[in-house]
């Protein structure tokens, strides 16, 4: 499309700029897809795998290509490849009803998406506004806070003064669940608690407190390698348990709840962290909050599909003169 603006002041005042020729979409053909993301994190391809786009056409998934993202969230080729401006599905996907982005395991070469869909969206007018695709997302978005206490129940009463070495996702008096509003996130995802040493902001060190699926009940390792503790998610970082030993009320730790893919081979929090907050220096003896950060941190994206060009009638100066 060319835009022609005439130099005469009177002409511009009356008619503005004239569209000459025809318009076309940014995509080059019905096989093409353009993807952009916010808050989508790079994957460790050797451990976590890679992303893959899928267009759902007549109810069937059509791969639009494998990719990773760079630190700016731009799609890039696997193995540190160049930025991908446009994906080519190899067949017409202009009739797609949905666009899905999956996480595929290392070495994946099948033609169906995994159960780990990280973002997806319905296509409307050749565009899909994609949101994080985790069961219970609406509940995750609207829950207020979670709570935790510092305590070390697995080695009490032998060591009654080291409560600052354990964290439990519960509230007192009670105990009551500290993560009351957590929804069921299905078989492909699980929750995991963490304490993160942020004394060096450039190199935070995470320590897991165990994985779980419900706010009440033992997590994957109870209070640590030797078990014990109440039937809630939590961990004691004490000598009685396996290393490390940690002191959590120094002002250098954060408490985090993440949502992890299943299976999960990475020993650090995944990019989905619905709840997080600092562990205060006066945390012992009180309930402490972690805040909801779903809307600010969960990934979203936009997918643009090909649209048939819409012709714009060619306008000539002669026709303008006949009309006015």
C-alpha cells in the first residue's frame, strides 16, 4: 500500500492523505504465523526441552515449528539460533481456531503436542491473545495471599530454639493450611515450595521445601530426608535432616511457591511463581505472607495469522475532482 499526501494546504485540509493501491497483512501466506511473548522464559534445552507452536485446524494440531526464546522473550531457533520473525507451518493454517504453545521434552520428534501447554488462545479475526494455560488459572489470578510460619517441628523438643531454620506453609493457631486457595492444577503440573537465598541478587540460590498437589497433607519429603513434621508442605533445614542447614530470618531469604511441569528435571523454580515474598527478620512466632504475582509475572503472548488481503479501491485525482 502506498500513502500519497498532496502538498497543497487546501487539498490536505479537505482530503488528507489518499490510499493508492491495495492493502495486505503482515504475513506472507496462509502457512505463516507470527508469535510474540511477554514473560516467557528461555528453557534449558538439554534438561527442559523446547517450545513448539501448534495451530488447531479442524480439531487437529498442526505444528508451526520448534523454538526457544531469548532473554527478551523473542522466539529463536534451537541451539541459540537467530530470531524467528515468522513461522512456516508448511500447510494452510489460516482457518485455525486455536493457537497453543507446548513444552516438548529434549529430543522430541513426534507430531502431537505434549500435555504441557504453557500458553494458548482462541483465534479471533486472525489473531490469538494467549494466556498461561494452567488449570485453575482464574483462581490463581484472584487468590489474595498465602502464609507460612518458621518452625522446626521435626527436631523438637531436643532443639526448641532453632525455629528460624524451618518453614511450613501453615498458619497458627491451628494448624490451618497456609495456602487455602490453591486450585487443582491437574496431572501435568505440581506445586513446589522454595526458600531462596537472595543475599547476592545476581546469583540467587534456591532450596526446595518439597513438591505437593494440595494445601493440606504431607509433601514429597515431609520435613526432610528423615521425615517428620505436621501434615502440611514444609521443610526443616536442621542438622537432624539432610543438608543444607539454613537460618531463614536473616533478611536474605525469600519464600516462593512455584508451579512445576511434570516431570521436572531442573533443580530451580520454574517460571510460573504464583506466590512469593521476603522472609522478614521477625518471622518467628507469627504468620507471614507471600503475595500473589500471577498477573504481573505469568507469560502471555500474541499469535498473528495470515489474512486474505483486503483490496482498497484505487483513488485518482480525476475522481476526487468529480466528487467534490
